[in-house]
C-alpha cells in the first residue's frame, strides 16, 4: 500500500496555481497600469491583498491535506450549521457592499460568509447523501438534499446576492445525480429552475414547458403522485414568476434581468446593459493574441466596471486574446476533469460526493461568469473562481479543493462499510 502522501494529485494543484497566477496577472494589469489613475486608493491595493490571500489559501490547502478523513465526516453537519448561523448574523448585523448585505466584519476584518457557506453546504449534502441506505426512499433523500441546499440559498437571496444564491440552487441536479438518485427524480427536482428561466425569458415557452413536462412525467412514470408534483413544481414557479414580474419587482430590477437579451437596445445601452456592451467590446477587440499586457484599450481606460472582480475574464480576453481565453478554459477543464476522475477513484460515497460538489461549484461559477461577460446570460454578479479578486472566495474555493484532494489522497482510510 502506498503512503497516503504519494497519492496527492499534483496535476490538480498545478491547474490551481496556473489559474491563480493568471488571475493575479489580470488584477495587476487593472490596478497598476494606466487604469489605476481612475481607481480609488483602496482598489489599487487589490493586487497586494489578493497575493496575500494566495499565500493564506495555500496554507489552507496544506492544513486540509494534513487532516484525517474522519474529521471532515464528523464536522460536515456542524460546519453547515455554523455557516448558517453566520449567514443569519450577516443578515442582522452585516455590512452592505455593492447593494448586497453579505459582509460580516469582525474588527477590521471583513468576511463574505456566503463563500464559506458553499464549503459547509457541500460537506453537509455529501454527508447526508452518502448515508443513504439502499432501501431508503429516493424522493425523501432527494428532498432532504434539496432542503440543505435551499436554506443557505434563500438566506443569501435575502442578502440581495442573487448570483451567489444561484450557485446553491444550481448544485441541486449535480449533487443529486452524482449520488445515484434516478434521473427521473433529479429532473423532477430541477424542473422548477428550468420553468423559472423560461418564465423570465418568454412566458409562453414557460407555460408550454410546464404542460409538456407534466405530460412527459405521467407517460414516463404512470404515477399520479409524481405527475401532480411535476405540475405543482413547474406550474407553481411559472405562476409565481408571472406575479413577481407584474406586481413585485421594480422596473429597474426587471430591466436588469432581461437586458442580456439585447444589451445594445436604447433602453439598456446606457444603463443596465452598459457592462455587457463594454465587456463584449473588450473581448472582441482582443483578436487572436490580444493587445498585450497592460495595453488593453477598454481595460486601461477603466471602461469595464468591476474588471478585477466579476469581469476579469474580459481583461484576459482583451489583453491576451483568444489564445489567453483558451488557456483559462483549458486550465478549468483540467481542474474539473481531474476532480471528476478523483471522485470516481474514491469508492466511499462521502469522498465522491465532496468531489462532485466541488466540481459543481466551480462549473456553475465558470458557466455563469463567462456567459455573463460574453452576453449569453444576465449580469448577476458572480466571480470567476481563483481569478477574480476576493479573499473570501479564493480561500473558500481553495479549501474545498484541498478537502477533495485530501479525501482522494487518503481514500484507503475510509470505513469499509461505506458510511
């Protein structure tokens, strides 16, 4: 039997280092180039702070690698409850930043609790689903898993941080499917999200989806209870979305949601569509190899809002071009594929589920962020893992990666009984 430390997957670590390095390079460009004269002094220090968090995150990965697997199993649910308590505390006494009340300050130290909640939630859902017995109800465990994901998601939604809340909601199909639940159950539980998206984009399509999905569930299962749930899940969401768009949301909120369909329209271009117009101009002007480090016109003119955080990909696209963007996507592909492979090699369901949760978190972030900056999805404010500026996010994402690496590295330490 090989020593546990010889099982460490260095390819995953190299992908992590590569992504963080590219992120630091982009942040340096936006804070130390010509664009710096347009920035506040606090923003100009983003590179130094991110480099410091890089060191802290590396230490966090090392700590995660040294802990026994039993520690993560025993602490999964307590960590979840602790992060829920922090989310509630943030709602009560947190500080509002950029319209979201998602920061909890202890002395002069600020912490974005929602980022830590991702780690606690992934561990808790992995613990729950890994303890599912063969003869247990699939729907019951599925609903319990959905509940664990929805509670922090709703709390974060109340903080007005829609982007981060969406990550928790989108984790539902990924973790449930990986846990071995039947595909029909997984599709049933994610159908509300699909119906909600269609309701925002085009209501007639949402209604058609609700009717068609309900009919399909009946033909597939011949179970009236499942069919009733399908009708309630999809029809209920369509009804709520219709009511919200007509009676609850303010015009500027509706405009922010639908502007991605045509950001250059007159009613959007100078307002909520401004981010997309500038971001698409930056990426498109980069060409094959880019304009060069610290030479981007859009970037150095500070035309792109939040270019060291949510829109860091547009900086890379402009200054390093299509080739630079492909390097980023390649590094993410290596990271995600390696984590999937590691998850399949861990025979214990807890270790496998944690790897799936990490893949889900990273994949959702990448999909939404890049879709957002390229105009394929609405601008909802979600960072690009390991690249965007943000100490809490970098630490949380790195810790999750360290835990996944640990559970694979020490996979022989798991109980032979599977729970």
